[in-house]
């Protein structure tokens, strides 16, 4: 019996290898490393740094390649040209959401991030409209961010310039901004309800607008309670964690580079002074600070491979035929760290976003929020939060590290789906 099982396994392996080889021979999928049965290319990939593994494979197989995560093929796009050609030039076809097992059990295909097809189109359209109606992109949302930034300043003053871990307070800010948009209310940082919201993100939905409930009897509508819960969950998790982690990493980089922090403070003092809050109109007159915010996002490479996409129909992409439903992985690191666009990309340098005259310089390679149809829906809010909150902190405090700046290690502790900064403490010295 044991011998029979071994023979069956061996035969299965031969069949799988044959099928994979035929697929490559016909040129249906891009080339890639030969996968092992059942586990695919897992052993050839560093799961703690997928992007680095992809970069090494791209040197052998080119900017469009195929890897197997288990039994299913995933087409990987490496470099600006391939990603732009897919997500922007053929955005509709590449707008599907690929399989993401970690989230499927909780979201079940609902919400704005992990949904697909007509459901995704309806929910995304409604979410953007609702956010605009509630103040997204208007002066009202800027006022809310400024108000929350001042609350953060008061909370930081209460640390009395003692060493503290900024993680919790930095997380409170974007969470409260989202809360003020959705619930029309912000919370004291010590409020138990707010702490529960920070932990679970799935309670207190009483202020939801009525169209979600007028639609509950329509079999064709996607405005259901399941989608409501999942969409608000998406807004809180995506709107809180990504922004707070970026700010936390940004402060660490400013501790590491006090000369950069000093230049930002000088620009804030020159343009804004100390007697009023920073506003978005100031950004055009603060090119160095704007460059620093962009460089923080580029350097930390927060979501290295973005969320998986999928093609919505069979498509011939370059010389390959990609079947409908195939998962697409975009290596955003290869764009943010392109050494032709950003010379010496491993160095934290705001000059990457400044021209020779010191003016802010935009770059098509800045894909920190991904690109195309699935670009982050909260990009405008996140950009506003990062600029206003970081500048408000530096307007009111000097950042004091606990060790010599040259001894600060900014290497991420984890770089899988997301990039996680190392733990650190600092002192906020009022100015």
C-alpha cells in the first residue's frame, strides 16, 4: 500500500510538471522559475521580503514573469513600464482584485477593498460620493485634521518631554479623522468607546446614511448591511494603519537625520510661524517639506507589492496570453526604488523630489498609493493628513532621540505585505 501511494505521488508530480512545461512551451504565461508540485515556487521566495525575491527573479526572467504560490500561477509585473502598461494603459482589464486568503474569511468579498465586478464598482462609486459629501477634499475635512493635530500636540505636551512610544497617539489621529467623517464625532483619546473602536473597528454604525437601508430589499443592489460593515471596516483599517505607520516611520527617519528635520522646521517657521496652524495652502510655498513627506513614503515602501490584482478577461499582454481571473502582483518597490528616477534610492534624500532650483518636482514613479482603477480611494485624505500632522508636530516640538542619530537603525523589522518600522522611543521637546 505504501509503495502504491509513492507511485501515485510520483505519477502526479510527473503530470504536474508536464502540464506546467506545456503551458510555458505554448507561451500562454510569462516565463518564470520551474515550480514544484503542490508548493509551487514558495521555497524560491523569501516570504519576509517578497519584493527582493521578485527583483532577483526579474533579472533572469524579465519584467513580466510567472511565479506559483502553491498550485495557482501569479503573473508578476516588475518596473515602471510594465506596471504602467497594465494598471494605467489597460486599467479596466487589470482592475480585478486577486485572491488574498488572509482577508477572505473576514470580508467574504464585501467592502470596497476586496470586492470585485459590479459590486466593487457600485461600492467604490458610492464610497467616494459619500466621502465627498461628508467633506473629503474640502475645507471642512482640512479643519478636522487641523483640529485633531492640535489635540495630538496637547497629548504630546502631557508626556513632559519624557521618552515615549508614539505608536498609540499617532494611531489615534487618523482614526479620529475617519471617525469624524463617518460618525460626525471625534473622541477623547482616553474614551473607552474610542479605545474599543481602535481595537475592533466594527461598532457604532448608527450614523450611517439612509441609502444603505432603502436598498435592503433589492436583490440586485449591493447596498446591503454586509457591504456596509465591510466598507466601514475598510475605511477604518486602511485609513488608520497606513497613515499612522507612515507617520511613525517618518518620525524615526527625522530622528536619524536631524539636519533634514532642522530644514523642515526652518521652512515652517519662515512660511507659517508659530501663531497659526499649518494649512494646505502653505504646501505650495514649502517645497522642501513637501519633498520630505514624499521621500518618507517612497523610502519606507509601505506596501511593497500592493494588494493583488486580477485580470477581468483573457488578455494578450505583450507577447503573453493571460487567462481571465489570473492573479497579478505589482512590484511597487521596483518603481519607488528605480535608480534612474531616484539616484541612490537606498538613501533617504528629499532631493529626489526637488529640482536644481529647490522647487518641488513631481514624479510619475511615485506610486506609494498604487495606480490605475484600484488606486487607494483615500489617497487625497492620506496626503492631507501626512502633510498637516507631520508639519504640526515639527512646528511645536523638537524631536530628541534617546541614542546618537548615527546609531539609529531604520531597517524594518518586517517587510512582507506591509513594511513595519522597528520599535523606538523619543522625547517631544516643546519649542
